[in-house]
C-alpha cells in the first residue's frame, strides 16, 4: 500500500509497518480481527512475501516503540500490563518461528 492509497490522512505522524500479506504473524495464530479500517488507521502495509528478517525487524520495532510510549499514556497500570503481555506473546512467537 503506498502513501497515496491510504484511506486516512495521518499527517505523517505514524510510520508505516510491513506485515505478511494476510496481516497475521507467520505460523498458527488465533484469528481475533480482520479489518481494513484497522490497517488504514495504523498504517499497516501487507506484503505476501515478507522475509523472516523483515518480520523480526518489524516486531522488534513495534515492541520498542509501544513500550517506550506506554509511560506517557493515560492507561492504567493493568492496561499497560496487558499491552506488555501482548508484546511478550508476539515476541515469543516470533522467536519460536525463527528458531525452527
């Protein structure tokens, strides 16, 4: 998805990230949502031939940015903990996929 085709004008505040073509982490992952609006809002670009290296860099980049931003949010500690739990799950999943 190019910047010209994004459905949302984000004023370049969020850098796009790259995900596999189906928008899912590689491997067997429980499907929780499937929304074009979500992709446009969070500037998610889909790529069917994403390399393991690109996937790893994307996961690490997002995890770092989210964890760096958490202290400045208005989220309760329990909500921040849930987000960190989610980051832990995707980081562990990514490591398992790369280790096989």
